[in-house]
């Protein structure tokens, strides 16, 4: 063997060892995540069957989570997470009573109901917090049709005259919600009127100059996220308008950092306030992420990363955001949106710790653990449990779910490592996520946004080839992205974890 050949053999050996070490490390993280996600998803399944489905009235088919019918709470904050829970853990329930509840709701209140301005708030809440959350994981299904119908009713004859055109309200919460709804409708339908409606609202707030919202928590901060998503969509579809909005939004963002945050970058409830901290701080930072994407450079990235690192401070251990599970859930949800783009280790550790202690409450045996309630604050807790669990599976779902299952995943370069366990023999499928931002929402880029399940590991749902490697059997097979979306057939034996890696086949 000559010297050059020997060098090549040594380099190949080192490369193979390094790859093996990376796989082992990723599988170790996936196994830890399997414990976290397995408990959470199983508890969500218990909640679905033992609490939530029982709140669907047999006589009407309507979902009454707190005993009342209203759009701003029951259907905006409760129904969508009944949908998420069923979509994640029981597709028969999802396509049965949960879907029928939507049809009952439509029958109960036809579209004309939302033409009355006094019903605009309830309709706007239902679409933004409820239907959008569902549409983000289902695409153009019945929930999308209902979302579009309500918005068309709200905008048929908006009552408020402004120099920028007629708008449905001057309420900052409603208008922030409308921005987040309208840009989605525009990209999903291609109908320019929805972007024109959104621009009326953008002009109304931004063009007079010096706009900064004073409320940095819910019922006020929706406008921040709405303007950020509008800027992102405009940058792709109407760059001239984005050039106008960009500097004005930057002034708003800079002023919030100047007058609305503590020394760690966590926002107060109000601009200029020094009181309680806002559980919506992460929601607001979503717009900073959008701005950086539009700018094409890290304008705010360093500030946000430092804020995530500061979460390791004692102040943020069990901080009582607003004294309820909803406060913890909202703060963690917003943080997950940011971590999806900036995976700072201290932030990830904070999210896991706070979830276990204050939202999942994972210290009790699964079979006897106290379940969440179904009213809005508790339902929002279920929302964040699902979001956190899917962070730990990297968006992969086991169908059907069974309460003895454990499923976790970890990033492995551009691929993913997965670990699945079962107490008794299991036959089922692993369904992989897809780029929903493009396939469902019509976004050209994956804009950071609220009211979604973030994407982690995704496959292209077409003929794109992926390599599925069974680590223990040392076997490989090629599978299309379309097949992975529908579900990879898996068999798990008791006491023998299934350990896989999935990577895109190189050209």
C-alpha cells in the first residue's frame, strides 16, 4: 500500500467513525425525547377520550367545553385543540364527532351571522385562534371553507371608513387578528382582494408614522405578529409595499426593545411598564424573526439568542406569568416559535423544565395523572403540550397511537434519527411532516408565525427519494416522500426499540 492510499484509508475510517458517533449521539437524544413525547401524547389521548369528546352534545353535535356556546372562547380557544388532539392521537375521532362538530357549528350559525358588526369580534377570534390553527395542519379542508366564508362575511361591508379604505373595526386586537388571517387567505387562494384588505390595515397603522402598540400581551400584541407576517408576504408578493412597511415596522420593533423589555429582553405587559412580564413575549419576537428574514441579515438575531440564554436565570424558574396554566402555556408556546429558528440550548432546557413542572405535570404515573380541563385556559395548555411533544418527535406521528408507545426524534444533519418503543407488539405507521407552509398555506418561505404547529423535519410529498436506515438490523431501503407522508410501515417488538435514521437520497 502506498502512502496516498494509506492516507485515504485512514481518512475514510475516521469519517465513518465520526458518522457513527453522530448517529449514536442523535439516537441518544431521540431516546430521551421518546420519554418526553410518549408521556405527553398519551396523556393528550386520555384527555381526548376521558374529558373532551364527552363535551360534544349528543343532541346537537356542538362542542360545549365550558357549558356555553360562544365564538371568542369555546370555538376560538377550545375547539381547535380538540381537533389537534384527535388529529394527533385518534383519526377516527377526528373524522367522526370532531369533524361533525364543525358541521353542527355551521348549521347553528350560518355565514350571514358574521355580517353583523356586533359579531365581528367573535368571528375574528374564531378564525384567527381557532380555524387558522386547524387549517395549518389540514390545508384546504372543511375548516378552510368555513374560515373563508366568515372572512367574506366580515369584509362584505366593513363599517369603519378610513382614508385608506373601509375596515371592519378600529379595535387593535381584531385588526391584528385580521392581518394574520388575510395574508394566509391571500397566499392560499391567490385572490388579490385579501392582500388589499390587509394593506388597508397595514396602511391604517403604519403610514401615519410612529406606531407602537402599548399592550405587549394578549388582546393587544396580535397587531405585532400581524404586521410581521404582512411584511414577510409583501416581500415576496409586493416588494414595493414591503419597502414602505419595512422601516416603519423596524421603528416599532426598536421602540419596543427600548421601552418594553427588562434587562434580559423579556417583554413587560405594557410599553414603558416595569410590572409583570408578558406571557406573549415570544409571540412578539416572531415578528423580529420575520424582519430578519426579509432583511436577509441578522438584525435582531443576537438580541433574541441572548434572551433565550437568559432563561436559565432563577427568575424564570416557575415564573407565574399570569397565575394560571394558560400563562405558562402561552409563554412556552411563544418560546417554541423562536426556538424553531434559534435552537439555543438554555431556551430548550427552560422549555422542557417548565413544561414538565407546570403544563404537562409529568411527575405522576400516566394511568392516574390528573387530566386538564376543557375550558379555554386548560385547552390552551393542551395546545402547548401537543406543540412541545411534536418538537420532540420532530413532527413525526405514530398512527395509531397507543398509550404504551414512546416515540422521539433528533436532528441528524439534514435528516433525522428516530427511536420508538412499545410494551407489547406494535404494528402501525410513522407519518412524517411535510412543508405545510408551502403545500398548505401557499407561502414562498416558511414565515415565522403564530397559531401553527412549527415544522421540524419535513419530507417532500412526491417522488423525492429518502433512505430509511434500520440501525440495529443494518438494513436500508429507499422510500418516497409521498410514502413517508402517508406513513412508513413499522413493527416494534417489546423490549427491542426500533431505531431508524431517515435522510434524503443525494442526487
